[in-house]
């Protein structure tokens, strides 16, 4: 007897830096979405596919919905995050334990017209020293909307993530699987390579610069057990170019080393990675430049 399968899309929504990408990676069991301790690290809608005996869940990681910034890139990030509400079956609204901000309120307001179930996932509970403070906070948050469920958890350590997975599975409709059992994403290896290089840049560079750079893969060639990758790091000003390269090229070499090691683990092949830094003035406030650099129209998701 065939067991009915629950199938559908579950969006991970929340303000920047609340742990959405960490949660996606934990749920899938592999690094798909890059992470860094800085807001707006995620810039694209990332699909992660989890196939279980009783369900196939297509998780949709999104850029953090935010208030600040009026550049074309910021507008793109908000459009990309909001666009998923048109097709997902379930929303997982991530907030941080013992913290409620105006940006959290903005996300909640965007969910007002979403007709499907919304699960409130309260992340980073492992950081709370006095656990007696948690229950009153959960009760207060539960009163802000009619949530399908409220799940306290810790994405980084995996605490209670299995419970969240079970809740999401229960809320999905029955249907046929959308993807092969062994597929975990729709992302290309080329895209993942660009994101891993950008992650290393985001982690190594000073506070503001990561928002002024993006990465484009100009060449991705497979040669047996070797993959040759040529990556261009685009910045907006000549002065930023020197920061990315670093004294004697030290920063760029370290970015390349760390990205290559991650890529070899991901691709299970040897990787030859070359990086260049180039200037493209004002790319982050130019809609046409954004499209040329791979920031697709959210309506096409």
C-alpha cells in the first residue's frame, strides 16, 4: 500500500540576520545558502528540497525583509522576499527569542493577506540563560496573529528543528513529488560557486564593503576530476578594489583559498579557482546592471 505523500513549498521569512539560511542548511543537511553574521547576506531566493518517506518539502529561503536602504539592490531584495507569498503553501516566520523589532512587525504586516498557515519559529533559544523568560515571550508572540503553531528552536545547534519539520509536513497538501528523490536544490553549481566566493568576502571584509560587491562567474569548465572557475568580484569604486585585494594580495588569496576548499567539498572534485576584482560604478543602484549580474526579476521565480 502506497503511503500518501505531502508535497509543497514552505517559505522561510523574517528580518535580516535572524537565521533563515542557517535553518535551511540545517533542514537540508547540506550548505546551500551562504551565511555570515551580517544582514543582507542572502540576496536570492534559494530552493532547498527535502525528501522524506512521507513528504517532499521545498524550502524557500529568502532575503531578509528590511526597511533601510533605497538602492535598487535593496528594492530587489524586498521584492524577492515578498514574491514567494504568491505561491508557497506554508510560511515559517522566523524571529529571535526575546527580541521583537520594527522590522519583525513589518514582516508580520506583510503576512496579513497570506491565506495559508503561518508557523512562528522562535530561533536562538539556546542563547537564553534564564529560560523562565521564554514562556511569557512565546505567549506574547502567539497573541500577535493566529499562528498554526509556535515552535521554539535553535537552528545553529539543531535544537527542536525536527519538531519544526514535523509541523511543516503536517500542514502541506497531499500530492505527487515535484523532484527526484536525490535532488536537493534547483541551483546550478555555477551559482553556488559565486555565492561561496561572496560568503568568504562578506566574512573577511570590513562592515560596509560587502554590500558594495557582488560576484560573477565568467568561466566554469569541467575537465574530468578538475573544475576550472574564473570569478570576477565587482565593486563600485576604485578605493574598494584595494580593500578586496588587500596588502600584497593577501585578502584576495585568503578568499580564494577558503572558497576553493568549500567548493571542493561541495563538488567532490579538485577546483582551480582564479579571482579578479573589477570596478563597475553604481551597479547596486542600477536595475539593468542588477539583471545583467544575475539578480532576476522576482516575478520569474
